[in-house]
């Protein structure tokens, strides 16, 4: 799945809260399209690991920055919603997440995206920015051992939302290129 492709249609279970009776929900591809929002979906390999919570915590710190850009932020892995819930309950940095943790337990979405690692069949550290019409506008893929840069995800989202030509190292507020 690459830039210019239609992001797959999906409906998956998510963990949205630690409050009893309100822990689980569903999220579908229609949820961001209907509201004419951007989708930022980031994947991690496994719950209860070491690099993953550092990324999830940083995305959480920046959740309002994504919301301010009219983007829905979703975290995802191939673990179940029950494993996600247990991890949130047992890791202080994950207790107050402001975005859903998507469970791709049957690996159908990760497989369709082409981000499954060959041996363990866990997702690589993939990040997708999808426009409100469902078209992939940016993809970043990291090896299992290397965390991503949330500032770069926001920078690229800002650039894409200008719908203009943005030079190397461009940041929000700087001039875009005139043609």
C-alpha cells in the first residue's frame, strides 16, 4: 500500500477507555471519511514491549496537535483488544490515551497494507497519513527496532494540508514554493 492508493475499507475493535463498561468500541474507515477528516494511523509490533510505549506515549502527548489539524489519530497492532486493555492498565504512560488502540487480531488490515514482518507476522512500525477522501498521501515504515519521530508526522501532515509545494525541511508557517 503506497502513496496514491485507496486506504483499505475496514471495521475493527478498539480500546478507547479504562472505565468499566466503556472500554471497547469499533472504528471503521467510514468514521473519518464521513466527518471529512484526515486519518493518521500508526502501527507497532507488539504490546508489552519496549520501544512501542515510547512512541505511543509521544503520540498521546501530541494528540491535541493532530485534533487541531482535523486528523483522527489511531494506534494499531495485531494484538487483541483484550491485550491492549491489559497493557493500558499495566503501563502508566498508556493509562490516559486520547486515541483508540485498534486491534487487528486476524491481521487482515496489516496484511492488506503489506506491513507484516515475515517471521513473527507482527506489524512493522508503519505510519499512514490518509486524506479525507481515503487516499494514502504519506507512508513511513521503520524496522522493528527503531522508533519514529512524531514531529515529522505532524510536519508532513501540515505540508500535505497546504496543498502546495513545500521545500525540504519546510515547517508550518514558512513560505511554500511558487510555481
